[in-house]
């Protein structure tokens, strides 16, 4: 065998042995690449919930309009209707009207408050009254007026008596200087109205032989009043009150009329905030 052949055979044997060792040794698994480092997640800051936005209040509904009216009924002392009376209304609003055949007049679209009513007619004595009007459908007011004495009546000539009449006390002769005195009582009272600090006031408004007329204005009660020598007639001009006599209470309103015999004790007391105004006529 030549040298060249020997060297080639040796090289082939070495190569074969290297291949066999490679096949018999266990193969190492490929190195695994470590996962990339992840950044530590920071806890997120929790934001507080947003406060709810205030809602605009619903638009206020317009309050319903309350229509206030007043129904006035005017009668005379007998209870008969008084037509044709002019009624003037002054206060928060002013109105005028005239009573119909049934004695009524109505005022519309008023406002609540205190009103002063004035009643005027050629047939009746002028009269004024305060009325408190409240919210409501209808405020009813009833007023009684006094008729003006008939001045046009012609006196009848006296007839000769058929028989002798019983003797009567002689009638005093009238004085040549005597005159008829006339005052508008409601106007006089308005000018001389009792003050708020006064408890009572009495003023003589007319005088004749044996008779006296006074305007009595009462805020504090007049107690246990008695006239031993005369009868007394009371006519309520304005206000409300009570006449207390002999254990009984008599309600008084404008137009009330009472006769108190002599010797009877009585008490006058007002009701409400307005004074009780009475015309007192004493006749002996």
C-alpha cells in the first residue's frame, strides 16, 4: 500500500469516527431567549366621580288669578229693597255703581283690602261704612239705610172735634227767632271721628225742649248706664256691637234701633276694630 493511500484511509477513518460520536451524544436543546423584562405597572389613581350638575328648577307656574267681587244689598228699615242708591267704593281700587230694582249692585275685579263704601240717594240719609274684602269668589255686604223724612207732605187742616177733647197741656208758643237746624250726620261724624286713644266720646248734635240728641262713639264699653228720668232711643249709625240689658245680649249693626225705658240699666260694647257710633235721643 502506498503512503498516499494510507494517509487517505487514516483520514477517512477519523472522519467516520467523529461523525459517529456526534450522532451518539445527546443534543443540547437550543438556548431559550428570556422574555423581555416588562415594566412594573403603576396603580392608576382613581379620580373621584364628578359631582352631578345642578339642574335648573322647573319654571314656576303662574299662580291662578283670583277674581274678587263684592255683592252689595241695600234695604230700608222695613226690609224693602232700595233701588237707585249710588254706591261709591274707595280703597285699593275705586268703583261706583247704582243699586238695581232689587237693591243690589255688584263690583268686579277687586283687590283684597279695606274699602270705604258711601251710599247716597235723595230718598235716604247718606251713610258710609268700612268693609274688609278678602280673597274669595264673592264678598257679600248688606246695608240698611234710613229714609229722609217726607218734607213735601202738606199738613191737613185740623177738623173740629165732634166732642170736647180731654184737656192737654198747652203747647209752648214758638219763638220768632227759632230756626230749623239741619246737619249731614255722616259728614259731621267723619269730621269728628273718635281718636284711636279715646275710649268714649259723646257730643250733643241737637236740642229741643225736653229732648236731646247726642252722637255716642264707643271704643271701650259703656257699662251700667241708666237714665232714671227719661226714655232713651238708640240708632246705630256705623260699626257693630252689642247692647246688654236685663240679662240679654242684643246684636247691633248699622241701622239697628232700640228703645231703652227709663230706669233700665244697659251696657254698650263694640265689636270689631271700628268704633260703634250711635245716635242717642233722650226724651223726658
